[in-house]
C-alpha cells in the first residue's frame, strides 16, 4: 500500500461521528498514518468532543458547528425513541410533528446556503488556512457532502497558490435529487459554485461512473480532472460482531436512511406483505435500521404488522447495526431512484458476505454495477401495480434457499474495493496533482 507524505483533510464529519464517508476516510487516513503520512483533519466540533486530539496517528482539529451539531444529535436521539411508534401515533401527535418540521422547512432551510453546515464555513476556513500556511502538505482533500467543505477548499486554493487540492464528492451539489437548499433562490448559484470548484480543484473525485460521465458532459473543459474511485467496502472486525441469539425466523434487514425521492421503501413493504399473506414466507421479519426521514407515512398502511413481523428501529449505534446485519438471513437494498446516487450500504453488504435482495428503482440502477459480479444477489424491478406471481416465487426461493457465496468473491472484493485498492487510488491521484 502506498501513502502520500502529508495530507490536510477537510470534512464536516469525522470519527467518532458516523456517516458512510466518515467510516471510509477514517480507515484511509489511519492506514496512511500507519505508513508514516502526516495527517491533519479539520472537522466540526460536537458535544463532549475535545477540540483537538490524535486518533490512531491522525491529528484532529474540531472547530465550529457546535450548536448545529448539538441540535442534530438531539434530533437523532428523538428519532431513535420515536421512530417505531411514529408510524402509529395519533393524529394529534402526527400534526404536532408535522408543524415542527414545517417551521424548520419554512425558516432556516429556506434561506441557508450552501447547506445546513454553512455556519461552519468561517471557523473551518480559519483553521484550515492556518494549517495550510504553517505546513507543507502534498495535498488538501475536501469531502462533500456537505458542500461547505468544498467552499473551504476553494478559499484555500485561492489564497495559497502552492496548495494542490483534491475535491472528493459523493453526490452532485447542483443537480442532486435531494437539493441541500432552496432551489428557487439558489439554483443558479449552486451551478456556478459547483462549476468554480470543478475548475479550481486540481482533481475532482466521484464514486459513481454515471456521475463522472454527467460531469464530463456538463464541464468538458474539466474532463481531465475527473477521477473515479469506488467507495471502500469496510467490514468490521469479526470480534466486534458478537452473534445475537439466533431466532427460528427468517430476518430481512435494511440499514440506511429512507427517502421518498431516493430510497423509497414502498415497494419493499408491499413485496414483504404479499410474501407473508400468500404464505410463501410464513415466519419472516423485516427490519428497518436508520433515519426514516419523510417516509413514516408510508408505514401507516402496515401498522398491524408493526411489532409483529415489521420493525422500524430508527437510528441505532453502528455496532448494534452491524450485529443486526451480521445475523440477518437476507440484506435488503433499495436502489436509489437516480443513476447518480449509489447506495453506499451496498459495499458494506458485500463486505459482510451476505445474500442481498436488491430493489431496482430506475433503468440505470446505480447498485447493479457493483453487484453484477456478486453471486448472492437477486435483482427485483420495482413496479407500480401488482407484483407478478413469478417475482414473488423468485424472492421466496431466494430467501428460503440463498445461493452460497464462493470464498473467492471476498478476495475479489478486497482487490476491487478493499483498503489497499482505495488507498492506492487516492495516493495515485494526490501524487499526480503534486507533479502539476
């Protein structure tokens, strides 16, 4: 494994906060640090977190974002407690929740730019600028979303001409199906800002080939800067996945946030109910782990199943989620309704070596590419009408007798999505821009 000599990473989220990109970048930076790379990270502060600490060789500087992060954590705590009962709550409670969400949408969300991390921009820029001027880095790397991190990188690139800047992004800022701000006010500003980042950065890294092709079409003058690096497939150490008490039930587990626009659970819920009612799966459970977001209303038609065969857990600790995934019979993936947004959980599912039921929601399903060489997968196309009898039979057969996983597949995963492959890919990008 190769490693750069020194790196400054700017990311709103970093360990111990848990997001998909946080897990990847923590693993990448710690692997580089173990090989002698000097690593600084500028990230947001949070309740009970020190302003500066060294984590496994990574020097973490936490600034700003304290108030917004406190509110976010409070909100997540409320969701953990309420998500299970929210789907069956009384009309009065539902109305109150709706009013609170509406107040947020009609005030702060209507005016903030570029996203809800905007108040972190000034302290992050000051801290990153101070580090960039005091140290010689082989590259500055910014991670989005949130896009605010890229704006910090843009400010550094304009001020410190010697800095080489790599902008790594998971989703588009200007044409994402879930825009982070008010499109009526800011659509043109979003496009201009993203274009400026693309033209100023020395390299722009995406995790989706479709997204790379779209950027190359929109910004042909920046095509040479566009790089593709897949997400990291990280499986936790086996010692951390304590086996739960094994049930005599078939368990299907979905882990991740839900969204009516992207990862909409409607078809999976309908599929599960029809499997149960038809008798094809008489003793099975479907579990949802993660933020239900604006999808709680979609669970209300299934309220009689809640707590019996259908379970809505809300946001859970990562270790708890990994235990559930490890012990599941089948892992469910809901393909995003956009070809440009790849569900990050797919790579974690594959790393666990579990059978995967993949719900295909669009013609250019972003999950199908990574899964095409994974043998233990069943793709089911989402339909608006009744589910075909043959599709129900295919799913039941897959769940009851999932195909075995060839041990060679795990070797293939390491070769294509493992820590060495991803670290080497980013090192190659950093070293190439350093020569410019």
